[in-house]
């Protein structure tokens, strides 16, 4: 545990309350959190953050909450969401962030399953908790995050009212929080089944923050928060890590690309976390803008692009930063130091395109069960096809590697979860006696220590010839097509044994509409997608080729971090189409 020894030597906090107190003492007048609103930006400093959080924590104590009680948070990203999370930690309570994209019934079920005593909710979700069916487990106290004054008789109190009730307990000390205490229970997004409650301790989360701060240069950055804070990637790397490092966080108004770009320009953002789909959309938006530009500007862009590619071959990877500076400024991206991608695999061509435009994207890898970051690509020597080396304090090994060195990835370190709540059997299945977390992801580690992800063990396709096919590899190739929005590759059982490679494909109808209405009829669409499938088949080994595919008109169902919910498909009943010879 060299990481923890070094942290203790430097006096770094190993609890979330200790982290907030340290940052408030070190950066009292710095801007901490900003909400962009119609009437103008609303900002609180680190000094104000600590004061507010302690008032809220005393308010929770005045309501009767004790150390170990569970507090749900349900709402959109905001300074109030952040303060609610931190206040629960100061009160010794356990945070239970809830995904706002779940159905009302799913939200209620998770809150009941977690046995929460209090809940912070946005006004739009008040009815879910205030008007529960008779006999349904419900929180004793509901606090509204975004209304300063609530109409009487609705069963909830306002954020400001919670601060005011703290008067009775301010003279009393708050519970002493230990690094081994559970700080949060995060329900997994469930791409393959029923969500489990991941228990993360203060030590888990803070060791991950400390390790990330050692692996990436973070100095007075201005973060734009876009991803939902209930997800561990944004909560740790986009919220707690910036607070630990004394950074400024601005909360984006919307996930729409137009508002994200406006907010980036307004807050002069230097860092933004996102999922691969967001960066793919940004890349496509830049490409469309270039296509719509006058012919002279298109020719100039292509000439500069060729110069950047030629410079790369000569070992110069920074020419794009100079040549495309005016383009980045016009797009509002001139202040960005780097983007961070997580939540799913990032296709290598996306960071390559951004780098040529003078923008860095670093991708990492992790799981909710690991707080979540385990690896990260270093800014100075990234490898687009890899997720980078392990963080300081973490270890990796490849379990049962095949002839090519690919096996299940397992990790060990202080950021690995305590376990699944009330589920020792599932915990034992993923964490062995030596503390190794078995991820279910297939991959390998190259000679330089960079980790490479090949796919999920449960998604692996085994052909009748015994060959292994990783669906993610084929999906990446399909999704490069401008006429394909997204795809899902899977294995279908065949009589001879093994599986055929099949695909579900969603066309990009926005692009197709620009090409002409005739392409949108069934026959034209079928021919177009068939041609794209054949193109991909020519690029891969014969055993990896798509044998049949099905075109659907709606986007694939996803989790809040844009992972496809593969288990929702009854793949055997899909009508398949085989690529034409």
C-alpha cells in the first residue's frame, strides 16, 4: 500500500469531510461551484462550500439521522446536489445517488431497497417520494434541492429550511468519520441484469482521487460538468477530484451540444469529462461544419490536415495545435487543455482526429466497483488503442490468458469496493481472498504496462471453429461509417456448434436525409447497410465476418452512461438479413 503510505506522509485526507476541510483551508476565496442560470451565474467559494455543507450536516442530525443512515440524492447536476452529497458525508451518513433516467417505479424500488432515511430530490421528482403507495417504504424526510421556499402541505422541506433546523445541533460535534466507513452505495446501471448496490468507503474514493491527481496534471483547472453526477465516473473524477485539487466546477445547462459549447466558452473550461458517444457527436459536428464551409475554406482545411498527418509521420505531433488554433477558437474550444473519456471504450480514430485538431482526449478505464478509475492514459505519451497504465497504488494481472495473451483482467488496490450490499455471494464471485477484483473484461497488458481492453467475457463470441471474436472490435468498425449511427454485434447459435457473428444496426437517418429521400426507402436502406457490412467484412479475418444483420429504426436502449443494454434484446426472434454476395 505504497500509495496510502505516501498519502499519510504528505498529510493527505482519507475521508471526504477531511478533503473538504483541507481544500477550504487551502483555497478559501477560490470559486468552487457555479450554476449557470437565466439570471446569471451563481457561484460559491470553498469557504462558503464548507460553511453550507456543515449547516446541512447539522440539519440532518437535527432531523434524527445518525452515522450509517442512508441518504438518497435524485436530481440534475447542481451545486445543491454536490452540497447534499458532501453534507451526508459530514453527518456520517451513506450517500445513495439515484439515476434520474430510471422509471418512477425503478427509482422507488431502489430507494426502498437501500432503506434510505432521507432523500434530497429535485422538484420534478417530488411526487415520486411524497405520493408513494400506502405501505411502500419511504424516506422519513424529503428535502427539495431547487426550491428555496416550498408550498405548505406537500410533505417536503426546502434546502434552506434544512439549514435553519440545524440551530439545535450546531453546538454538538458531528460524528467522526473513519476511512473504512461506507461513503456511498452506488447501484450499478445494469447492462446485463438486476442492479447491485456497490459499497464504496471513504478510503476507496479518496485513494482513487489521490492516485488520479498523481497520474494527471491538475492545476487550478476549470471543469465543465456534463455527465450525470449519480454515476461514479463523474462523481469521483468530475466532482470529488476537482474539489480535492482546488478546482472550479461549472454545471452545464444541458447535454445538447449547442449548450455545451456555449457553456464551455462562457466558463473558459479547461477540462471536461464525457462518454465516447459525446465525443463522437462532437467529431461529427466538426466534420459537418467543415463540409458546409465555402469551397476555399474546405480546400485550406484539407491542405492543413495533410500537413498535420505528414508531420506525424516525421514524429511531430503538435503541429495541429498551431495550424487549427483559429478553428478551435471559433468553436469555443481554445481554452480546453484536455478531454477525459470514460464509461465505455473509445474508438481509437476519435482521439486521433481530436489530436490532429490540437485537442487532447485521454481515456481511462474502471468500474463502479473500483471507485471507479483504475487506469489512465498519460497526457504526454497516450496510446489511442489502449486505456493506459494502472494508477499509482493499483495492480493488474491477466487471468487464464490465451495464446495471444488475452484473458480476464483482474485488479487490486485500495480503491476496490468493500462489496455488494447484502450480497456476500456476489461479492465472493468477483473479489477473491487476495483482494483481486475480477472485472469480466477481456484484455492484455503490453510490454510497456499499457492495458488493452478487448471485450466482455459475457459478450465473447466463439465460432464453430473455436475462434474468439470480440463484438466491440466489429462494432467499432461498423460505427466508423457515416451512415451508421450505432450497432450491436452478438453471437447466434448454429446447428454445427459454436456461433455465427450477427449484428443489429441503426442507420443515421439525419445523414441519410441529407443524401436524398430515395435512400430512405426500405430497399435503398437495405442496399446501403449491406454495402457497409461488406466493407467491414473485407477488413477482418474470415471467422470475424458478419454472417447476418438486422436493421432497426430506433436507437438501442442504453444506460445513463450510454452503454447498450444487451440483455433487453431477444436476439433469436430478430429477422436476420445476410450480406449479399
